[in-house]
């Protein structure tokens, strides 16, 4: 067994942190690490938190963590922020809102840049979840980038997903337009200390009257919260438990996890195939010639593609 | 396929409210292609070290303009050692007298310190060179 894996299983947080880095950097040991961790995963409950930038995702994660810690549950947090497409750099600032838990060994917080991935999470977010799952965390909260249009990854990753909206914004309409209605297992109208929370909640309810979500028997509840005075947090936690119970009883849970696993395997297979194929194509003289022909307009991409599929 | 991205924790320890420099540095390092974990104001040395461990950063950068550098740098260094995390490079900047800078470097409590007026280009170059040479060594 990899030394880091045994250290992680003994509860060494530095090993957990290091493994996430190696996985994120696509390091050589990645496969071995993840294979060895896999038998120890599947126990954690994964809670996704998405919504526009500034909606209060990080603050809400902080409030939920406080609540769960009072029940002595151990927590992992993965907070994703956008990587600049121009420089490859990123400022990861979600931790600022979670400082109360900085010294609590029951809370492990990790920030990630998207590093070019477009679905609201980083490529390695799913893997980081596994690392923290094997590390023995009871609940793993995942905060997405929150750019609105492209938050679908979280649905394929979390057991329960919260969509966070704010009063007095176009959030409601945006949600329908962006097609993220389907993502939400629970809607949160955060900043309910401000005017317009009831109106926003009613707006969401009437959208839900028109149809909702993935399961006709689960109508996403709409919960009003304030991370400033703590209002609505216990009710939100209650709704999360209800969804979890519903999803377990209805088989949704098992199905979601089954689909996630299938998607993961096919992703890995496709990745391998791609690499294998292109390394062969790259080394082939005929292909080089064909590509040259195409650039001189003597052949075309479709013809070449067909030829590649024939040969390999 | 391995991609190595330099990760830096930028923190403001203590009661010091001068956060302009820290923000300038955070942005500059991002534009230099690094991942910057910005933890904001009022950090204790314990919080800084714990965050650095969980985030598995290559570098901790402390911004101190309050005059408390002679106590904070040694404390953070000590905590890194106690936690077996002294592989993380400790650097910083802000207003500090030249003799203090020399003393902290000599004692090993800071690897490098950048006082007002240093160009962010120079800081980026220094971090890149130090992190990469540390890796190949
Ligand atoms: C702007 C300023 C303020 C602003 C701060 C606004 C803000 N949000 O940042 C305000 C008006 C609020 C302020 C208040 C005070 N200030 Co004032 N302030 C300054 C001033 C004029 C400029 C600081 C600045 O922003 N520079 C611009 C940035 C970009 O530069 P920088 O921070 O130095 O960063 C550069 C380098 O130092 C380095 N660097 C900095 N951090 C880091 C981190 C890393 C990782 C790296 C690699 C590099 C690096 O790189 C940067 C680029 O070169 C300085 C004097 C000076 N010239 O430095 C006094 C100064 C820092 N302030 C001072 C004082 C005393 C105060 C007050 C206590 C005044 C009072 N009595 O109320 C209060 C305290 C506030 C508080 N809560 O802490 C003193 C500190 C004395 C000391 N160290 O012993 C100074 C030095 C003025 C002086 N000569 O007396 N201040
Ligand atoms: N009034 C009010 N402000 C809030 C609430 N929750 C968060 N905020 C503020 O909203 C801003 C963005 O919060 P943050 O958690 O960083 O949002 P994120 O970008 O979605 O992670 C911050 O200034 C918070 O202080 C709330 O319940 N009420
Ligand atoms: Mg956030």
C-alpha cells in the first residue's frame, strides 16, 4: 500500500492534503492512490452548494458546518473558484468565510481552482471528495464556482444539491433560463434578513408549480436562511435530512451513485482510449501525410477521420 | 501529463488592517499563474499554519505592516516545525526595518522578505525560481 494511503487511513491530515495535490496535478501515483482509497469510500454524505457568485454559498457552508459540528459530525469542505483562462492562476477566497473552523480538526477545508474545467467544478473535485471520504469525513460539502449557466457537474457529484438564491435579484428568472431548476433538490433563499425574501420564495414556488426536478415525487422545498443571524439554518438542515431519507427510500440515492460510478468508469475508459489512439496516430506516417493533404485542401477532415477509425 | 501549479497562501496575521499590499500580491501571483489561497485579515499563526497544511501550499506569504513581524514570523516558523510542515516555504512583506529583515533571514524564520516598493514581477520570479529549484533538489 502507498505510504500516503496508510497514513491517511490513520487520520493524518497532511497525507490527505498531499494526496489531493497529487491527484489534482495528475501525478504518476494518482491511479494507485485512488485505487487503494476506493474500498474506503462510499460512506460520506455529499452535499452540493451552488448559486451565483455572491449569493452566500461560502457563508452558508460555514453556517452548516457550525450546525453539523454541534452534532459532532466530521466535515470536509471542497470550495471551487474559477481559474483564469489567460494566466492559469486563481484567487481562492472561500476560506475567508470559514475562519471559525480553521482550528477545528473535525473540519478539513480545501480550495480548488477549476483549471480549465467548465462544469462548475474542477476536474479533480470528484477525486478530492473520495480522498476526504476515505479520510473518514461524515459529510462533505462542495461549493461550486457558481457561474450559473454551467453548474451541471454538481448534480452528477452530490447526493443532495442546494441552489442558493437571493431576494431582490433576477435569480429566479435566471434559474429557469439557465435550466438549473433540475439541479436543485432544495432551494435556499439566502439573505432573508433583506427585503423581498418572501417574494422570491413565492416566485420559486410558482416556478415549481409548472414542473420540477428529476423525481416527480420530490418537490424541492424552498427554505429561507440568513447566515448573519442564523435564521432558517435548522429548517434547512431538516430539509436536507428529509431529502436524504426520501432519496434513500425511493432508490434515487442508489441510482444516482450507480450512474456516477458508470460515468466515472466510462470517463476513464474514454481517456485511455483517446490517449492510446492519438499516440498511435501521432506515430503513423500515413496520418501525417493525410493531415498535410487536408491542410492543402487535397483531403478533408471527415475523410481523414474515417481513415483513422479504419486503421486503428 | 503532470501539471504542477504553485500554490501560495497569502495571509494577514494579527490585528493589522493594511490589506492593500496583500491584495496586490494575491492578484499579481494569480496573474503569474499561481493558485493563491487568500484567507483575509486577522489570522492567528495557528490558523495560518493549519490552513497551509490543509491546502498543501508550497509557500506561505505573510503581509505585515503593523510592526509585529519579529514575533509573528518566528511563531509561524515554530508551528510549521512542530507540525512537520517546514517543507512549506515561509516568506513575507510589508513595512519592516532593514536590520529586522536581515535578522529574520539569518535566523531562518523567513526565507525572503519584500519591503515596500519591490516590483511584483521580482516577487513572482523569486517564488518561481525558489519553488522549482526546491523540487529538483
Ligand atoms: C495606506 C495606509 C493605510 C491605510 C490602509 C488601507 C488598507 N486597507 O490597506 C489606512 C489609512 C487604513 C491606514 C491605517 C493605519 N496605518 Co497605515 N499606512 C498606509 C501606507 C501609507 C501605505 C500602505 C500601502 O497600502 N501601501 C501599498 C502596498 C501595495 O504596499 P505594501 O503593503 O507595502 O506592499 C508591498 C511590499 O511591502 C510587499 N508586500 C507586502 N505584503 C506582502 C506579502 C507577501 C506575501 C509578499 C511576497 C510581499 C508583500 O509587496 C508589496 C508590493 O511592493 C503606509 C506607509 C507606507 N508607505 O508603507 C502606512 C503605515 C503602514 N501605516 C501605519 C500606521 C501606524 C497606521 C495606523 C496604526 C495609524 C493610526 N494611528 O490609526 C492605522 C492602523 C490600521 C489598522 N487597523 O491596522 C504605519 C505603520 C508603522 C509600523 N509598522 O510600525 C505606516 C508604515 C506609516 C508610518 N510611516 O508610520 N494606513
Ligand atoms: N445580508 C446578508 N448577507 C449575506 C448573507 N450571507 C452572505 N452574505 C454576504 O454576501 C457576500 C457574499 O458571500 P459569500 O458567502 O462569499 O458568497 P459566495 O460567493 O456565494 O460564496 C458576503 O459579503 C457575505 O457577507 C446573509 O444571509 N445575509
Ligand atoms: Mg464562495
